[in-house]
C-alpha cells in the first residue's frame, strides 16, 4: 500500500492521536494492535503510516477518519509557517516574515479543521 505524505507531518499527527486519549505509546499499541516500535517510528518522523494503519489509529482513538486529513494538513501548514520565522533568541512576532499567502493558507486550514470538528461534535451529541 502506497504511503503518501511527509513523515515530519505524521510525527505530530500520531502523537496528537495518542494525546486525544491521554495514552502512552504502549496503550495505543495495545488498543490498535500496532507494534509499539512502529508507533515510535511514526512519532519520530521516520515513516509514514499506510492508509490502512491511519484508519486503524483514527478508529482506535475515536477520531472520525474524515478529520485525519485536515489535521495532518493543518500540521503541515503550521510547519511551513514556522519554517518562515527567524530562529532568533528573542520571541518572534506572531506571523512575522510570513507571506500573505502562507498566513491565509494556515488560517483556512485551521478554519476547515475547526469547522469539521464542530460539525462532528454536533452529530455525536445528537446520537
């Protein structure tokens, strides 16, 4: 199965999935049936999980699969935005050095992800 995406985007995504439940890597491994060492490789940014593994992890933590892509896209946009900031010792001004296009893309990604999360939470509250 083809593995698409940047491992550096998936590292925080997998960590976030685990954090949604407050689980350790061992707990996520046991709940998902995925080897703990494999989860470590994902979280270290060494590998991209296959689509099937992404589905298993999302299902295990209770995240609707349709939200996984926007979450990962949002993380990618944040990484891109952060790469545009200086690495000075002083605290950078929020958004300093970012192009208008990058700022807009980050905000649009956040809006989409937030909107989808709110819609899903409303649906779950009704059931």
